[in-house]
C-alpha cells in the first residue's frame, strides 16, 4: 500500500485495453509495493493476462498511465520493462522449444568471451540457478521441448528470478506443475518477498493465493471488483467477488 511520501514501486492508473469490441480491461488501478505479494484472480477471460501484459510491456494500454517509483513510464516493449526490473513468466511460458535449458535461461543475455558463447559456463550457471530453486532437471542438455510442462515452467521461473528483478510476475505458474513442484514455486515466492522483490501471482487455485499473498486483487469482466488484504479474505468471499456482484476495496 502507498505510504506517505513513498510512491508505490509500480502503479497503474485508470488503465483500459480493448480488443475489437471486447473491453479486456476497463479503468483498472493497480499498485505494488516492494516485497509485496499480490494475488491476481478472476474467472477465465476476466483480464488477468491482459493486465500482466501491460505491466510487462507486451501491450500498450489504450488509456491510463503507468508509474514506476512515481515516475510515468511508457514501455517501448518487453525488453524495456525488463531493463526496469520487471520480469514476467507468461501463461504460455515464452521458452524457445528447440533451445536447451541454459540457452533459454540466458536468452538475450548470453555469456560470451571473445565473441564466442560460453556454453559450459552457461550450463553450470543454469544448473546452479535451478539447484538454488530446488529444481531438479535430468534432461539438462536436451531442448526444453523434450521436457514436461512442469519442468518447462520451472525453467521459465528460474529465468525470471536469475535476472535479479525488482518485480516478478507469475501468470499461472503452478497450472502445469506436480504437487511437489507447486510447493517449490510457492516457497520461491516467499524467498523473493524476503529479498524485497514484489510478486504478482496469478492463479485459479484459491488456497495457493490465500497461502502466499499479502493482498488480493479481483477482476471481473475487465473491471477491478476487489482489492483487499489477504487476512480479510477467504475462499467464499473471493468466489463471490469473482462471479457475483459484490465489490470490496475499490470503486467501479
Ligand atoms: N490478443 C487478443 N485478441 C483479442 N482478444 C483478446 C486478446 N487477449 C485477450 N483477449 C480477450 O480479452 C479478455 C481478457 O482476456 P485475458 O487473457 O486477459 O483473460 P484472463 O483473465 O487471463 O483469462 P484466463 O484465466 O483464461 O487466462 C477475453 O475476453 C479475451 O478473449
Ligand atoms: Mg490468463
């Protein structure tokens, strides 16, 4: 939450985005403080991924503005958002299927020496990054397309975290994961928070949201209909906000 004299790390004001006649997002405000974990929930098509794509520089909003540390920013694209410390694991993961784990991890920031790729160095750094997250991958030198959905998701998460970001956005990071892997991602969110990294966590699994977030933002048909501390929420209330007609903690 905003403190006096201390602007939010990230702030969206009055953001709207339409695709043809569909208002994917309609006048949405969104804030994020350092070390804050915000759960973003809503039914299918509510606008979660659209909001995240705006926060990560993939889409330009039709209306509204975006601020980082109080300064208005117009993202020129996803790379610009990354340069400003916003790393995103999109719902479709965004890995290059034919590339190996390390190549995917260091995509766009490859380790080179005398203009040559340092493959061994990248492999060992990748292995360390994954081990640090408690992620085991056997087919390390295989292209990621030969891995399970869950393993690919783990690589995508590791890639985001290894960039040393200020904000990590995870769009349904646990959807394809096995139970053990889900626990690791949830644990990782806690670690990021401890290091002052802000996290936006999208999930349809409400117990996960209730377990790891500080605040929950609810979207319904492109509008923000809920913005409340997690301690004030329970599953029934969140479901009511998602599919009912209630509104809490915001104006529509
Ligand atoms: N690129 C696009 N072109 C056209 N329509 C789009 C596009 N992206 C999103 N939409 C539409 O905007 C609305 C919001 O979609 P969005 O992907 O943001 O929802 P979501 O909350 O992430 O849903 P889900 O839980 O299924 O991932 C939907 O009606 C969707 O069909
Ligand atoms: Mg989505």
